[in-house]
């Protein structure tokens, strides 16, 4: 049993992780400012603080009081398009907030800092497909730049302060509890609109390729990262590319949606193709995605259909 902090713990991925940590018997503290998370996602067995991770004074108190063994940092401004429009806002949330947590983790002797990074936005446009962790990151959006910056700080804090870390570079995570009202999360957005028989909009020509990974598989990767021998950076995805047009057709079939999509202007900062090589995670973490896209989409549609 460990003392664990989960930032962003009432958000989409974070709330699933909190559930899993509690099932495993850990004591869990959640910090979330509710900017995108939903209080209905809070597991009542966790202790909750409605706070921003950039608030250094409050983070000091929380770390001092709870003496965490592990920090799972998922709180983030998670939209690429928002980061393009408001890079300062993105940097404050994603870089400054992370630095506050890293400094407190060193001060209060956290065993390991487990960071939710991005595989989609970090590598850049010219990366080979599928992309492994050895490819030099060349992010083209402020969101990707911020995530890579935090990874570089993680390397610094390990080298200079002896703080162990794992950085998990996610593909496009989807599943129950994803917010259908934000700018990120195409599966949730499409599913919600289809079930209401509303128009569905596709940016660009719909041939943008993404690597969609189910939230339950992502949670398992986080749990495996707690093992003492695990350190470093890992891609967490499926290695399978799917276009937005293919995704639209799959979800149309699952929801019974019969309308055609409406194509609009491409979004600035969006990569054309992103598919991740996850062989390192399979070899070192002993992790591999278990839920294929068809099964995961069916589970997601069922969640939204039942009013989730």
C-alpha cells in the first residue's frame, strides 16, 4: 500500500487510474481544478483537493501533509488547437504546473514521478511510421512543445536531484468518461453527436491517421510503471493507424448514424500521420494493448448510450 497523488484525477484518464489504484489497495489523493474534469468522476474513496497544480503554496501543504510515494501527473491543458491559439495558457498549465510538482516531489522524497506525455504531438510531422522512442522529438504545436519540455525537465531532475521517473507517451486515448464537449477527443465527440443524430464535422479531408488506444490499456501501463525497476520513456498505443474517415464509418455502424460528415478547414497544429511503435513497452514494461479498436469503440458507444 502506497500513498499516491493523482493530478487530474477526476478527468477522463485520471479517474480511471484512481479507480484502479484504489482497487489495488493504495491510498489516493486527487488534485484537480475541475477545468475539464467532472466531479461525478470522483471516486469517493479518494481524498479530493480542488486545486490547480500551479498553486505552489497549496501543493507545498498537500505534499507536506501526505508524503507521497508516487506522483501520477495527468493534469493538463490537453487540446492541441487551444495550445495553438493560447500558447501562454498552455505553458502555464503544462510546464509551470509540472515544475511545481517536480520540485515538491524532490523536497518530499517521492519515489517515482509518472508523467502522462504525448506520442501523437511530440514527434513531429517527418517522423518515420511507426515511430519509436529513439526518434528525435520535433513537436509542431505548443502542446507538444510543452510535453517535450517537461520530459527534458524530468531528465534534469533525475540527473541532478535523483528523482526517478517514467514518461508515458500516449497515442489517441479514448473510452468511457471522455468529454464530448471539448476540442480534443474525436471518439467522444463523434459518438455523442451521432447518438443525438446531430451533424458530425471532420477537419480537413478525414485522411489524418491516428493510433487510438483504449483508456483501460493506458491505466494498466501506468500501474506497471510503479515497479521499481521501470524508468524512462515509453510509447503507449497500439501500433495500428486509423484514419478519421475510417473512425467515422465504424462509429456510424455502431450507433446507426446515417448522415454524411461535413468536412471543414484543417486545424492548425494537427499532424497528418501518427502511429507509434510500442515494442519497448512490450519488452520492458511487459505491456501491450489488449483492447482492439472495434471492441473499444463498442464499449465507448455503450457508455454514452446509457447516459454516461
